C-alpha cells in the first residue's frame, strides 16, 4: 500500500442529526484515530465506530448519536511514534513486511507535518540569529509572551499597569495616513470609572471609584476625560466632586443618587458638582436624581456647575430632588443642549454666588429642553448678567422664565440679559396643587435693566404671560404672548398678556414694548398698572375673552404717566381701551380700536355728552385731538390741563 500526500486531519461543521463523517487519510489501526465533538474527546466503541482501516483513501466515522447542528467534529491521526518488533535472521525477507514498516514511517512523518503546520514558527527568510527559544519555566511563569525590536522572543509582566505592557503594544488605526502608536497612548486619552473599580451594578456604592478617577485626571495637571460607560445597572453615588480641567463624560452609563442620602432639612447637598475650580465640563451624563428617596435638604440640585469657562452640555437630568442644574458663577460658561425632566424647583437656576454687584458674565444658556418643574423652567437671579438665554423649550412647568430680584445685597437683580427665540408652553395651570402655588407666569422681569427680550413664543400661559415688574431700559420686541382661557388664573391680576408693575418702589420706566402679538387672554391684553416714559407701539392685541367692560385690550391705571402708546391695534370683545383719568402726560396716537365709533376708531377721543372739552376734559397729552359730536367740533390740546383746548375751524 502506498502513502499519498494528504493531511492527517479533517474537520466538519455538523448538520442536525448528522452521524457519518469521512476521514481522508490512511490508518493501520482504529486506535490511531482521535475524534473530537467540539472540544470533547469521544470514545471508540461507545461514541462512534470506524470503517476503512487500512485503506489508503481513509474511511468513515459513524457517531452513535446524531450531532447537534453547529457541532465541530474533528478527526485526526495520532499514532504512537514507536517500533516494537525487529527483523529476525530467519525465514523470508518479504517486501510486504518492509513496505508496511516504511509506510508507517511516512505516516508518522505526515502526522508530524500536520502538527508542525499548526505551530508558530519563523519564516525561512528570517536570519538565523533570531532567537525563537522560550525562556526557562521559572523565567516565563505568569508572564506575557512578546517579541523585542529585533523579533526575538521575550516575556513581559502580566500585571495591568500600562507602564509594563501597553507601552510595548502598537496600535494603528485604519485609513490612509494612520500612524502607529502604543496602546498606552490610545487608552490614556480617557479614563473609565471602571478602571478604578466602579461596578455599575445598581447596588454597589461607586462614589469612591468615580472620585478616584476624577482625582487621577485632575492630578495630571492637563485636560482629561473621565468616562461613565454602559453597565448592567446604574452607578450608585452619594457625592461626586468634579475638578479643574476634568470632563466628566457619559458614554451610556447611568448615575443614580443613592437612596436616603439627602435626609437633613438643614444641610445643603451637592450630588454632582464643583464648588471650586475652572474649565470643568459635564458632558452627556445621564443622572437619576432619585427625588422620591431624597426629600430633606436646603439645596440638592442634580448638577451644580461653577467656575470660569465651565460647561454643562448634552446631559439627561431626571427626577431632581431640587433643581436640575444650578449654573452658578460660571462666568463665560455654557449650559447647552440638555434634557431636564422632573424636579421640585426650577429646571435651570442661573445665578451668581452672592448678592454682590459682581456679575456672572458672558454665559450662554441655550438649546435646553425642560419639562415638569413647578417653579420655573429657567430662573435667573442674584446678580447674574450679560447672559444669553436662547432657543430653549420649556414645557409644562409652574412658571416659564423668571428673572428674579433676589431682594438683598447691592445689585441683586440680573441685568444686561438677552432672552431670545425661546418656546414656552403649557405654563401654570397644571401646578396649582403645589405648596406654595407657583405664580403661573410665562416670563417675569423683576427690576432688571438693559435686557433685550425678542422672538419668544409663549403659549397656554394661565397667569400673567409677560411682566415688566420694576424693569427699566428693556427692549421687548417681536414676541408672541398667548394666555390660556380654558383654565385661567383667578388670583392676583388673573390671566393678562403683558403687565407693567412696580416692584419694591421701583417703577417700570424707559422700556420699549413693540411689534408683539398678545392674544388668548381672559383678562387684559396689555395692562400698565404703573410706569413712566415707556413706548408701547406697533403691537396687535386680540382675542381678549373676558366679556366685561374691564376686560380691555389695553388698560392704563393712574400711576401710568408720560408714556407713548401709538400705532397699535387694540381689539377686545366690548371695550378696547381703558384710560384712567389720573394717568397724565401720555401720548395716545393712531391706535386702532375697532369697538369705538367714528374718529375714535383711529384713537381720537369722541365725546357725545359735552359741548366743549374746555373746563371739562383733561388732555392725555399736549397735541391731542378731541372730537365733540355736538355741533361736530374738533379741538386740539396745547397743554395738559382742561383749559388748554383750542377749537380748530
């Protein structure tokens, strides 16, 4: 029998129930075959039978039980490399006996070749001096196999320290122009909290591990990132302190404030934050504030961000015990593109760290989506200034945007704000069970100066949609203010589109209110309770749903003096405007009032009872025209007393 040039090993992926598997090489004894089902060695006679022994083309292995689909069946020759008999000096020297011995030699050589072909070896092109010999056992025990710069075998420590292994492994990214670098260089671009022992199993308190990762990155003195990776459960924590130049970045893991951490109504808690430091970043975090299990505190906001150039961005903040974000004294900072849902105070609180005249300046609050906060979507207070609040969406909150006079210290009110292009909807009416009850205000500007409020959309606000409460030198233009007549507020001033009121003896003076649309309110459209030297112009007020004579599109009380009200459309169901006789020095010019008749439609007062205004009517302003229907006379005011009328002929 000849020996063909073939492999001494066959391998198959079984189909469901398959029993027969061919082997394509020669064996002299069935015991020279080894059969593996996956990684299990089968027993001949018990698990399989053999046919074709002695055939130079092989035979079949037949399993006793059908294989499972996907099983790996491996058949190979493993004959003993031994010769147990010698030729004797007697009898015939037969070719058949010599051929069998020679065949077994070739089968053994073929078996070794098959084994060698599955081994690691250096190519023939390598120089002879390259050493491929392993170190002795004592030297290589518990080590990693590696190669030095010349290709010689060496061993490395098996510890996880990057200094002893990752520095010796090269990584090259795919793509044109990619260059090789060490794995250590690649891995240390960011640090995972799991590198420091965080479990993320929803049970273990991971506070110490997370803090250790932050402290390590901060200790390098350079900018660095600590990642919160996905895990089987939440990372439970009690207090995480971020530090200068550290980015705490969520990459899919959830941070959960530990049960019963905030339990003292006299203590301020800071779940995640930095009370010191600069250029601190919170990016992409998912935070569960676990409010129902943390109910006693002075403050307990999900994130507290302070410091020059600090940033909160792309975070998902849920169920805050207090506010979602306290953005405090973060000069030139950014609070952008966060999703904030559920809390017991405001979604975002923007303030300075004290009631001094020093301002938090140059900050941006933009692109945030805020839901479900009883006392405001965005609240600005305590000497905050030069801040842009733009392109935010506030939905279903007790108040919308509040700019608060903190009431203590010098310069306590925010100034120099830009409030633009925000969408504020469904405000107030759903939160009347809170204690205290929120103001149900869409936006309230308290004692602030030099603010620009433009392009905002307020819809379904059940209280005062917009208020200038002691504010001065503000520009309010191009906004859409809409009330909520389905369930209007019945407290305070009710459901009013826009109000000018005094706060802490400070009147709302020198403001411009222009090109706004006010609609859908139960009570007044624009109500000027007080204020001087304001310009109210080019506004449209419509759909004031209250049917009484006091439900006017425009109303001014006795403390509203020396204002200019011109070129507006005031349209209420019954009485378009209400001008208190004590309101002095105001100019009302070319306003459209559709419920008036004759010349009064265009803003010229029309008198059907007096024969003359002289001695009977006080002019609203010098230069006012006054129409007497008796005798069809037109009068002109040269001053502001009832004797300053002249008849025009």
